[in-house]
C-alpha cells in the first residue's frame, strides 16, 4: 500500500516537473479551435437564471510562457449563434432588445495587457466591443491542460451588460453576465 | 360614509369599484398591447412586466373588495327596478367581481406554466411564487387563451354594465350612477343624514 502511494507520488511529481520543463515549449501562436466552449450565465431574482453558450466564434492567442506579459488574445463571437435550449429566449437575445445581431453581427474581445496571477494563471485586460460600444473588461485565465501540442485555458469573467445597451429585464435578471469559457488552442 | 347604507354605497365600496374598474380595463388595453408589440421585443418585455405587476395588484384589491362586499350589505335596488332587472344586475355584478379575481389568476397561471420561467417580480419589489402547475408550451397556450377570452369577455360585460348604469342615470333618472360616485348624495337627496 505504502509502496503504491510512493509510486503514485513519484509519478505526480515527475508529471509536475515535466509540465514545468515543457512550458517554454508551448510558446507560439494558437488558433481557438471550434471544440472550445463559450458559456454564460445570467442570474435571476429568486434563484436560477439563463444559461447559454455561443457556438460560432473564432480567435487566436499568442503564448509566451517565459514572459506572460507578452502574450495576447483576440476572440470574436457571433451573437446570432446563441443557444439556451429555449428558442423564444434565443430569438429575444438575438433581437434589438439585446444583441441586435442583425446590426451588430459580432462581439469582439482584444487583450491589451496580460499579467501573471499565479503559476498557471493570468489576468487578461482588454477591450470588449458589443453592440457598437467598446469598454475595458477583465478576464481571468488559467491553464487547464494540454494534449499533444494543443493547449486549453479556462477563462472566466463578469461583464456588466447595461453599458452595452443590453440592460433589458433588469432587475428581474441580473445586470452581470458570468462568462465561463474553455478555450482550446491549436498551434498555427 | 365609509360603509354601505340601504340606499347608497359607502366610500370604501366606491373606491374599490373605481380603482379596480380603471385597473381592470387598463389591463385589458395593456394586455392587448403586449400582443401587438412583437416588433419591439424590449417594449413588449417591459409591457408584460407592467401587465403582470398591475395584474397582481388588481387581484389583491379584488380579493379585498370581495371580502368587503361579503361583509357589508349591498344597497337595495333603486325604486322601480323589476325583478328581472335586479337579477340581471346582481348576476352581472357578481360575475364582474369574480372576473377581476379570476382573470388575473389565469394570467398568473400563464406565467407559472410558461417554459420561459420569467420570474414574477411585481413592481420590482415583490417576488410572487409560481402556481404549482406543470410547465409546457401547451399549458401556457391553453392558459393564455383562457386568459384572453375571459378578459375580452369581461370587457364586453363591463361595457354592458356601464351602458345599463348610464341608461338608469340618464334615461330613467333614478340615480343609479350617482350612488356609485358619491357616498352621501343619495341619503342627502332623500333628506336623510349621511351615515358616518
């Protein structure tokens, strides 16, 4: 039993070292793969809320593991691709009441600064453009794993919707949109 | 003054009557607006929330009014009212009072069965729980239809009720409308002292 534990510990430590050693190999440009997930949640009064995701998006990031601050990311999503499991909610979100997807077919985030927040995480600041409004927003990214040369980051952040002219339904629905993204990067 | 007398409605009954009348008729108009504003989803959403808030208010007031009406004696029919007229009037009044409670209730059922699960947050102040009904598109459509038919039907009934009141007031000149406007006019006109 003790031996098994010891072996397991050795494997874990070995994996950790391998991870640290190989981080610099990860330097490079990546495209955000369609297998990524961009999910969001808007809470509602009394509990629960609206969960959804965007299925069409594109983007790329540049990773500098040795000098995180030189990293950057750009991502564009199509609000028309919103999915919530309820078509009337989706049509409402696409309409002029919220995204106005016909007039503003894309929502874009461009990083302006990346700074380390821990051994495997970073704070990403940048500009978010939605519905013709551009504002500074902050997201938190953490290393989520790698497979071969592909790499995954979990990116979370909270965005107030009212500054983008999407305040419909407040205060029944929260003004805060919680984003939870799993971005899969494929080397370019 | 506050309570009904044998010949006149009291101030409480009069205030209930006109407040609920304005709310109920306004709600029929507002309900209609929610159905013709699909081109402006934001406006439609906001109108729906006002409609729900005012609907809950109407229902609460109508329930209080029902309690008040059951606790107080109704004024007697004006003189020269036939038995048939008295029955028709009484039936109309009872139906209208019932509808001011039941129509909002069916609206509550719409919100409670809708798969959209939009919370009922009356006036952005009071979170009204949903009724324990199964959610489905079919149930929502059914309650929506009941809600609309009863509302428009009640509107027709309210129109007949108002027409009858105007007929009594101006053709028969029997003071039917006046006694729902002022709590003292009838008693004073009859030479009695206003009830306090």
